[in-house]
C-alpha cells in the first residue's frame, strides 16, 4: 500500500512540475476579501496537455524505432547454425554395440 501512495505522490509531483514547465495550467491568487480569505484559481489548458502528450508519444515511438534499428544493425540476426562438414574420405565409422569402440574401414 505504501508503494501505491509513493507512486501517486510521484505522479502528482511530475504533473505539477511538467505542467509548470510546459505551461499546462495557470495558478492565480485573488486578493483577500473583507473576511480575510484568499482565493486561488487554477486554469487548465486541456488542449495543450493533449497536444503535448501526443507529441511526446510520437517522439518516444521514433526514438524506440531508431534504437531498434541501431540494435539490429549492430547485432544482426544470428545465421542458422550449419552442421559441420563431414569428411568424405570413403571411410565409414561404426560403433560396436557391445564394446563401444569405434571401428573404421580404410
């Protein structure tokens, strides 16, 4: 449960920081009225948030594609393993089932 609250706190701080940097919202303070209370107003720019998130996803996808291309160029797919060539000198080798010793005919 503590991890969940940590995640929510991190997401909140990230949103506040990114929102301030990308100008996603405006926070204004209105002066105190006769009772001494102050009022804060938050204006969110939903269209700018949606556009910036969309751009970020597209740029992130392009970066991932470039990284995949670089990886495939640096590490080409391994060639199919070929069986080593057997020497063809006319000799045949056989194993005796009783002795386990190889016998060859030359």
